[in-house]
């Protein structure tokens, strides 16, 4: 057993029983509006955008319209036409040439325009960070108001890996020059799609 495993094993053995030490109930603060309009405003504020489909337009056609130069589209969502299934990527390095990754978010946070992804949605955690563009399917019924309500969701207790994403990565220098897509995905597009 290496040092890391020894330390983690000791922590697990000495952890208090959750039944005998229950956590206090979290306080619900802030605006409890979980509406789509609030989510879209937060998403756009942080550099994300909506991928809107015309009535009856297949998702693959909407993606092709938004990203006409994409050569490799990888999907973690079953049934996305024209995309390589994420299960076909043998390791994290194989996600490097992905132009567009398609995933389904567990839920979205209206206040911040964020989406939550875990290993359950991604199958390969690197996919959400190495792809050039990220298309996220989000069921509007899975919007929650803010971080206080988001922490009540079961995904926070069951996920081994989780990330809240709010648009593409960005960086700014002291002169106020903002660059979006500096590292990680260059764009994040949300498409409302009911389950």
C-alpha cells in the first residue's frame, strides 16, 4: 500500500458516523427563480450561448449549422447522429482532436447560467475540457434556482467527479482585455432539450 492509500484508509476508518453526527440543514438564501430566462441571462453574461433548433430540426443539423468546420464530433449522448460515441475514445488523450463534444447536463443553475457535469454524463472527464466546443443538452425541468438549491441535488452526494461550467474559460489582464476560450473549451452552447 502506498502513502496515499495509507492516508486515505486512515481517514476513512476515523471518519465519524454520519448517522450520529448529522449535518445541519442548509440555509436557502437568494432569489428562488429557476426560470429559463434567468438561466439564459446568466449563461450569456459569462460568454455562453443558446443553440436554438428550428421546429423539427435534428440536433445534428443544428450542430452542423453552428459549427460548419467541425471535423470530429464526439457525443456522450446516445442517438446523436454523425458523432463518435465517447465510449470509442480509449483514453483522455484521444479527446484532444475533438472539435465538438455533445453532453447532457444533470442540471442547470439559473442564477449563474451554469451547468453541472459529472462522470455519469461525461464518461470521460477530459472531454469537457479538451474539446474545442461544448454543446450541452439541458432539460428545462432540471433547472434549479441557485447554488443553495443546487447543493440539495443528489448529484452532489453521488458524483465522484463534478464540474460546474459557466460558459467558456476566460482570462483578463490588468488593462481589462478579456479573452474567452483561453484554455479549455472555446465555446459553450446550451440546447434546451426535454428528456
